[in-house]
C-alpha cells in the first residue's frame, strides 16, 4: 500500500487557505443576505451588462423627471396661490365699489379709494411672488420682479388722468395708457415679453404656462383698481356725483376682470393636473424598471440562507480539525 503524507507546515498552510476561502464565502453570502443582491454581478449576467445598463439609463431619466415634476408642481402650486390672492383682492374691491357706488357720500368715496389702494398693493405683491428665487410672472426674466410698488403705478397713472373731469374721459385715458405698448408695458412692467419656457415633465410631455404680469386679465383689474384709488385724489377734482358713477362702472368692469382671472386659475389648474398625472406615470414606470433590474441581480434569500448555514458549519468543522491536529504529538500517541 502506498501512503501519501504531507508535513505539518504544509498541513497548516492548507488549513489556513481553506479557512480563508470559507470566510470569503461567508462574507459574500452575508452581503447577499443583507442586500438581497448578488455580489458578483458579472457572473450572474454572464458578462453581458447591456440590459442592466439600459435599465440604469432609463432609471436615471426617470429620476431627472421626478425632479422636474417636483419643481413644476411647486411652481404651479405657488402660481395658483398667487392667482387666488389676486382674485380674492379683486373680489373684495369689486363688492365694495358696487356697494359704495350707490351711496353718494364723500366719506364713503374716500373709504373706497383707501381700500382700492390697499387691494392694489396686495394684487401687485401677488404678481411679484417668487419661488426658488424665480419670479412667476416675469416671463423668462425670472431674476427680476415684474412690477414695482403700487405707488409707482399710481403716480404714473395720475399723470395721465390729471385734468380730466368726466367719467368717460378718465376711463378712456386709463384704458389707452394700459393698452399702449409705451404705457403700462414700458413704464411699469419690468419683466420679459417672452413667456417662460415650457417644462418637460415626462419623456414626451411638456407643460407651458405663458402667463406674465402683462396678461390682459391682470391689466384690466389693475387698471380699474388703480383708477378707483385715484378717484378721490385732488388732482382729478371729480364732482361727488361723478365719483359715484365712476365707482359703479369700475365695479362692473372689475366683475368682468374677475371672470378672466378665474380662467387663468383654471389654466394653471389644468397644468397642475397634468404634472400630477405625469408624476404618477413616472413613478409607476420607475417601480416597474426597479423590479426588472432587481430580478436580474437578486439573490434568493432562502437559498442564500441555506448556503450560509452550510458554509458556517464547514468553518466550524475546519476549526475542530485544526484544533485536533494541533494537539497531535508522539507523547499523546504513546499514552
């Protein structure tokens, strides 16, 4: 019989090498058990990364769209709030002017003018709203506020109305100045004539909200409220009965302007709905892609647990053998 034997040094080296291999397997299986993914992706995919790379590209695009839809959602939400504030102010002054116009009293007229100044300030402030450092109603000039202070507007308009003594002349002059490109748009509006660029919210969908502070609905409301604020001004010198007529007409005009503001809110609301729908679709697509990617590299938890238990037993057995070998000696053999 031929016997093959190895020396003690070789045996020790063999045991240490085997122990290192088993420990490496335990680390690999522990990683896969904790993450649910195989550690050696190349082996799982057979060296073909094309499918997983394509999934990663798609997931990266969806991550970008998730950021875009979040920004678009914030933008449209704040714009809707601004329009609500604007519309509420228009509603308040409209009701006041219509009711004040029926009372031919100087004090009542003065109160209406004061309220109009306050509401005008609120309306212009709402159009100067910013989100993330960007102005909402300045077109592409998002770094500047679209409107100056209400006092600046009243001063410029007062210069156009001074000396006019009839309701017809005052309203015609105000309308002409607000519609003249060299009037409100040039003197008051500080934004860009180019609307804000569209926002891409999915692979094939964009939303555009081309609303600036020069929108006809805004200008009509600002015009009538500004005129109401100046009605009791000494520069106009309107008789009491003419003030009453002017307040009544301005109230009717503002009621129409309020309807146009509601249409703008509906337009922004439709954009909000599209953003929300796109976000839901993108989220569903991302979930599906995540599932497909995980399916390629997932580690079966039950199989991994079984392998881990087996390898741990092997390591324990190896340690037992190592201890027994360490205790072998001629003295122990002769006992």
